[in-house]
């Protein structure tokens, strides 16, 4: 049975060019990047090239890029690192109710340490209220963390406007851009971003490696102690092959982002139209304009989303009912609930996230099977 993969927001396959770039650093150029001989120098040089690729992709400087193990570590390092470093200036943090658990749970941990956190509401499409942000900032606010693009509904927040508000109040702005990097153009300087998190496996790179951009002049405290890697900010022997993979993946993604976005947007619109024409009682979740090009989130009323995922999987179609990091939880998506959906409608959601290898034929097969499954589930229920 053919596998049709529609869950690119969860992870992506490693691109062939990325795999080839990584291979020499497993068994041939395997030196420790801190070692003072040729094998070590080769690893160090490879890391520096990757750092340059990441910096170029987001219009940063190489010394502003720190490699980590994943997006979650990058979020932790950014939020905890800045909060603890600037505690003498205040103890107030602002985030939103629809953040990834890597941000929400990090903020909850900081609340246990005496920090005060404000969780901004969002509207029916997942946008934060800029007026609420303005009214929430006070003299004790040291950090605002708002995701660039939501992992469930794809809504792209007004990052530039958010950064202006944050900086006009002398606070620091972090964005979790794990879903955005490699999928849309990002310019950290033009957008006024102070810290930005990313993860390689979201843009056809390997799992187990991420990066954090930190603007020059932003002080933050390291989370783990040990050696002097990553400019004394992230101890531990570098994952050279993974870092090389991240660097190659972001280079490819950045070079092809406009072409890929055009293709994904066409496929997304075609998929939505096919579903709307063939399946009644649906609700499209999130904004259709300011949205990641490959993201579709639809509630199929009177159907359980997790049942849809399981039955589609039996037909070789990979989808999700929400964030992969929260897929095992029994409760509905916190993102959809924050957007004002009832528990029943939130529980009926299906997330389809398209990738560069998907085709119109994939969508035709998917919609055919989806229609049959929805009809059967509704018939069984009523």
C-alpha cells in the first residue's frame, strides 16, 4: 500500500542532499570539533559553514547562531536563559495561550520560580490582540514570547508589529519559529526579532538538532554546564553530522522557499475546495490569508478527529488531529479551545500539512477516502 504523508508539521523526511552532506561526518571526518588536529579542524570548519548558512537564511550574523538539540531546547534556552539573566530588571513574562508546549511548560516552570506570566488571548483565527499586548506590558516586563506561526492551524502572527510594541516598552522579544523557518522568508533584522528558535527536522533536515538565534547584545544564561562549546552558552560535544544536516537543509529551503510556497498554496487551495464541495458540515480553522502555505485544519462535525486519523492511516494516509507533541492527550487541542471552539468541534479537527513531494493525485485519493470515512462515521453515530 502506498503511503501518502500529510503530516509535515510533525516532521519531514531527510532530503537526499542533506543525507549526503551528513554522511562523511559519521565515519570519515568524525573528529571532535574541539580537538587540535586535522580531524577536529574539519569538524570545526563544517560547523562554521553550517552556522553561516543558518545566519544567511534569516539575515543574522554567524556569531548570533547557537546550535542545540531541538526546537524545544532552543525555546527553553531562550526563555529561561533571558528570564534568569534579566531578573534584576523585572519578573514579568508575556506569551500567548496557543504556544507550543515547549513554551507554555517552560513558562509554567518559571512561574514556580517566582516569575509572573501573562497568557494573551487569541481571536477566532488564532491572532493575538495587539491592544491586549500593549495593555499587558508593564515596567516589570522583561520578555515577550509569541510564536511566529502556529503548529496546528498555521496562523502567522504579525511579528513586526509585535516586536515594535515590545521594544517600545524596553522588553526583549523571542519567537518560536519552528514551523516558520524553511517555510517562509524570515529577516530577523527587518522584523525586529531578538531571539528565534528553529528545528532542522521541520524543513527536511535531521532530528536531534536545532538552533537559537540571539541578537548581539542580548544577555542570556546557559542551562547546562560543562565545556565551552557554543561560546560558553551550550555545553556538550557538538553533533557535527546533525549540524551539517541543519546547515544544508536550511540552505536548500531558503533557495527554494518561493517556488515551494507557490506549489503548496495551490495544493492547499485545491484540497480545501475538494473537501468543501464533497463533505458537508465542516469548519475551516485558522486564517486563510496569513497562514503557512501547506497547512489545513478542518473540523468535521459529528466525527472524532482521532478516529479520522486512525482510519485514514489504514488507507496509507498520514495526518494528525493536532500537535504531534500532544497527540496522546485525551483532551481537545488547547489551540482550538483558545480560539473559541467548543470541545465537540475542537475534538473533530483534522490537521493536514502538505510537503514539497505531495501531488494533486495524492489529494484526490485522500479526499475520496476521507469522504467515505466521514460518511461511515456519521452513519454509525446517528
